[in-house]
C-alpha cells in the first residue's frame, strides 16, 4: 500500500504529529501500526458511499494517541488528547466531536462487552485497527505487547477468561497466548464491513495454524513423533 499523504493540511499535520510521537514506540502501538490503520481505513472509506474521509483519516491517525492501556486505565485520556490536538489546529468543532467519539468507542473491552460504533467512519477505523491485531502482524504485536508488559508467553495452568466487564479486561495480566482466546480469535466475527471480513479470513486461519504449531512445540509433540 502506498504511503502517499492526503492533500488536506490537517491530515498532513496530524500524521506528522503522530509519526514523531510514536516512531520509537515498542509495544506494538508504533507509528507503523498507526500508518497501516490509516491506509486501510482510507481504502475502506473509498469503497463506502457516504463515509467522510477527513473524519475517517483523523480517527485512524489519532485512535491510539493516548490509549488507556498506557494511561493507568484512563478511558478518557485518548478522546481528551485528540480533542486537544484538533483544537490546537483549529479544526471545525463538528469534526472534533466526531473524531472524539470514534476514539472513545473503538477499543476492545472484553469478550462479554459489546463495542458498537455510532458512525460509519468509526466502523471503518475499528475494522482497520482490528485487522492489524490478527494475522502474522497480529501475532507479532501480541508478543511485543506481552514482552513490553513482562508477561510469560504461555502457562497451561492459567486458563483463558471471558471478561464480562471492561474493568475485568483491563486488570488482566494473563500470559500472551490467552489473549488469542480472549480477544484475537473473536475479532473476525466482530468486523463491521464485508471487505474487512474478506481480508480477515486468511489472517484468522494463519493465527489458528500458529496456535496449533505453538502448542505442539510447547508439549514437544513434534519432537516425540520425529
Ligand atoms: P484495542 O484498542 O482494540 O485494544 P489497539 O490498537 O490498542 O487495539 O491494539 C491492541 C494491540 O495490543 C493488539 O495487537 C493486541 O493484540 C495487543 N494487546 C492488547 N492487550 C494484549 C494482551 N493482554 N496480550 C497481548 N497483546 C495484547
Ligand atoms: Ni490501534
């Protein structure tokens, strides 16, 4: 996918602001993640009649600007930081409100918690963000995040949990493999657009294959049968 930057000056300035802020981030929420989400959301918007590209692109660029995961669980840190940035750029109040809503609604909050988006632009950004959490890149990001948080790769004695509330999901410190069963394997069913669902098929199958092989090696089954 090309890295061309849209002509709109607000997009260009926002991309530069986020690029500088996230260039050296090491938890899987780096600029490359945000850039991919931006490009994919933009491609989805092109195929979605009525989607506002400015709101979609700003939502994608700012969606992880101050994630609760890195701000003591503060869910308002992201919407607040996005508003501050857009106000500093004198963006139209209506655009600010719509982007702020996307950032407030986008995050996965536990398997038992529904996360509907209130706008079509939000649905596109959420799909783009979720596509980047599955497949080969999803696997890499999950372990980058787990390493960043000092989590073990796997522990068969700790079973996956269906988090029924956002609070319970937030407090989770389980091994990284559990995250596949608690979130990543369920994202395919939670996408909003047919285009994203099509892309998800191969990525989902790859993750399943990865898990199968991981658990096989963990138990030494491949060695035993060699
Ligand atoms: P979301 O807002 O839906 O959580 P993000 O864009 O913030 O999405 O990205 C979350 C990334 O961090 C994903 O790649 C996800 O797999 C990873 N991640 C989040 N929580 C965990 C966890 N407990 N273990 C491993 N990876 C995690
Ligand atoms: Ni993200």
